[in-house]
C-alpha cells in the first residue's frame, strides 16, 4: 500500500512462471477484489509470461491464459501500460493499472534476458504539517492546589458582565 494525498494505492508485484497452472492467473481476480477495498487505485507490475496478440501487441499468439488475464483487467477496469517488447521480441513484463492518466512507462536497457520497465505514477506525495497545541494532562494536575486557588476567588460578581453568582463551598 502506497499512501498519497489522493488516498491509498494498492501496489503489487506478480511473477507468473511460464508453465504456471491457470488457477495461478484466475486467482488474481479474487486477490484484487479482496486487497483493493478502500484503495483509490491499483498497480500490478511483474514478469507475467502471458501471450495474447490481440491485446498485447508483441506476443507470439493468442493463449487461453492471456485471454483470462485480459478478462480480469477488463472486469476490474485495469489498463496494461507497457507498449514495447521487454524480452526479445515479446512483451512479457507488464504494468497493470486502474489509475487513469497517471501511469507512464519506459522500457530501458536489459538486465540479463529482460529489459527493465520503469513505471512513473504522477500523484502528489503526502504532505504533513506539525500543529502545536496545548494539551491538559488532567491525571497529572495538582487538584489540591487548584482547589486552594479557587477558594480565594471572589465569585460574588464578574466585572465584565456585572453578573452576580453565589459562592459554592467544596467540590
């Protein structure tokens, strides 16, 4: 969870092995719904090893698991933000986000066999300010001294209002 002035943003990193069973991807929908409650946005990044040429331009074909991930993204209002290959000729490293117009990505030079994906989120950082205030610590008060001081106050009249009151003994 990333805290920002706009609210909390869910940030997830997900690795899907190339031979992972379908449940590995289909469980993502339930996890997103469970974890994104109370969040103003969601970003999921990672090496997802998904091919879906109709959705991900740099793919080697259309796969069922690619369709499952696209369906999850459509259902959750999530957009895939990377637009160039990240491993050889293929787009395998994705940035998925439902934050409109806030996420930009760049594909940088490779580290080992994958190119680095940099995602920038354009939101304000949280601001804080220190507010000085006086706080009364009633448990630490010298109540006996307070009572003695009040016993010496003339409660018969108040000079600014002319109101009269009577003196009450004791507490």
